[in-house]
């Protein structure tokens, strides 16, 4: 599928979502429209797969299910669950629902059963964790869809018919990423309209690319990649793609966003047994124990609350630092958690608010521990303000390695001034991203942009990592030419006197001023 067709698919999907949601908020309608896209994808994928398997027998999925060969039916079902992870009968396919719409039927009961059939088909199977509850956020009885059943049926029917007119291009195996990328584009568009909520599920692609490039530096292939606050999974997918990762791991606290992440994985062609996304609170109930990963990436919620319960003082993730992150600022709890899950040869890159660089008390003690005792902070990268949805604060990227080659210094990069303003957001352009990555990879010192600070220099600064202490970006202003300014003032005064005289003559001509 060409770039032109990719853009067409993006445009078509967004048009469907944007024009048919009516008065519903973008964040509310997101889960309906993305869920229906995913339902269509699963329906087309299974029908295409079964028809290919039955091609040699000269029959089709729907023909087999209309017949009485129960043994063949059971074989087809087993093949689907084993290879695709799920099964849905032809009576509950997307195309069957479209036929019912054509007959002016109320499709809501049948659609609800269809979505449940997909989930139920995985019960007791290896894929159950990846499919269970996937459609739980699609409430077809929601009053947001309309006041009456007819209103709801009409809206949902309109959305499904519009999606039916869009070719997902699944017959071309290489096109799966095209649909997956279009799905991510939808998520980004919804994020743009979701305000503060967007930060819960989406990391801007430009930032995802930087994190992915950093953690894959010097790696030809990753065994695995992990994100403890994975949101909709876009950052994980980007990193896995860059690092050719064999498997993907993540945890997400919000059940709705957790469903988005699993859909996103499957839509990108990641097999159900190649990813493990868990629903739960990363800090309070870590799903992955002592498992360590080649790459760890994250965009955790900034300065979030957490329990900071005393039990965590004996938790291996936090105990060695000697203190816990403050109850009202979990930033260092997330950072220590990620370091715990990083293997000795791996790289971690996470986004954090600037406060982690200089705040004192418990955070200051943890920061000193990481620098003085662990010597694991590899780089600090300052990003521009207002590049994340839902917050305008400036942020930074912390890069961590347990076994550093450049163990006697920390690289500081101030990229806060490199951006382009687009409407209400600041955007990183390819040249800005390339500059950050190139400077990091070559550990290059650039005047007013980057600096390699020795550990002694950092100790002399009392382990304060605030970037302006190490990168001087102050620009001296050009000296003012007083003579030129005075000359300009005289010229303006002369022009004003001439203009006043012209106005007076004009008013006299109109008889508004007496001679």
C-alpha cells in the first residue's frame, strides 16, 4: 500500500470517528470507534485466514458453517484459536452485522453477542489474558449513544456502515503495519482533543522515537522491551520495532487504556504469545517480579500520588535507596522500579518532570544514591515545554545504564529551545530529534547545547542535576546603539508633526475647526 493510500486510510478512519460522534466528547467516543475498527479487523482477519485454509477443499468459512460437518467445524475452530488466538462464527462476523443493517434490523443485541463471542472463545486458552475483556468498554446501552434504542442503533449502524466502506488492505500481508499505524494516528488525533486525559494514554510520536532510538543504541536486536506505564502501547511498539524485539511486556493501571494497548498490539501484527500486557498498578502490584529486560521505556504520570507504604522499605525495588519517594510525588518510585527491571546490559529511558533533577529531601537522597552509589545515570536531556498533551510544563529524559562504559561523567543536553510552535502545541521536528540522538550517541559537547559533566563536578553541585548548572544557554544581547535610537526618534517626531499638520488642514476644509 503506497504512502498515498496510507494517508487515505488515516483520513477515512478519522472522518468516520469525527463526523459521527455527534455531541459525544472525543475521549468518550474514542473507545467506541477504536473498538469497532478492531472488531472489523478481527472479523476480516479470521475470515481471510479460514478461507485460505479451506481453499484446497474448494469451500469457504461461511459454507462450512452452514453445513453439518461438525468435525471440520471443530478443526477450523481449533486452528483459529491456536494460530490467531480467538474464534468467532460467521453469524457474528462484521460482514454479517452489515447485512443485518441492510435489512433495517436492530443490530445492537447481535453486535453485543458478537463481541462477547470473541472474548469467550479464548477462555481456558493461552490467549485468554490477551483477549479477555477486550470489548468491556463498549457499552451499547450507554445513553451517550442516544436517548432511545432506535437512536443508538442508528448511530452505531452509521459508524459500522462507514467503516465497511474502508478497505483495511489485509489481503496484503505487508500492509498490517499500515492499519496499525492508522490506528495509532487515530489515537493521536483523539489525544489532541482529549486535553488532560490524553497524558494517560498517549506519548507523542516524536518523544517515543527519541526514547526508542536511545535504548536501542548499540543494539542489533533486543530480546525484550518493557514499559511499566504503557498507556495505549505506542511507545512500546515503537521501541520493539526499532530494536527488532522478540517480545513485549507492559503494565497499565487504567482498564480502558489497558484494552487499547492490547488492541494496538494485535493490530500491529504482534502475535498474542509475543506480548504480555498486564492490568494493574505498577508500583503497588508489580506484575513482573524480578524479571529484567533489555530495554525499559516509559512516560509515567508526572508527580503522581502513591501509597509510599512502609512495606516498600523492604521491597527490593526501593530498599537499597534507603528512603521512599514522597507520597505526593511518585517520580522516583517509578524510576527505581524501572531500574530494578533493567538487566545489566540494558538501557532505560524515561520522561520525567524537571523537579526530579533538583528537588531535595527524600528525592535528593535517592538522586545522590543513584549517582554516588550506583553511578547509573548516563544522560539528562531537557525537552521543550508544552510538547505533551494535557500539560505545558518542561520535561526531561533520564537515561540509565547499570553498567556504563562512560562511567566518569554524565551527559547533559539542553534541547529545550529546539521546537516549532504548531497551533497550541510545541512540536519536535526531525532535525531537532536527530540532533538530540546524534549528540547522545557521540557524547558530544556542543556550546550552549550539551556538556559532559564529571562526577566530581556533579558532587560539587551537591548532586543537583538541574541542566542550567551544566549547560550555559545564556545569549548576550546586542548592545543598544543609542545614537541610532535617537535618530529614529527624531525621524518619528518629524513624521508625527507633519501628520498633525495634515490633519489640521483636513479638518479646516471640512469646517470642523475654525480659522
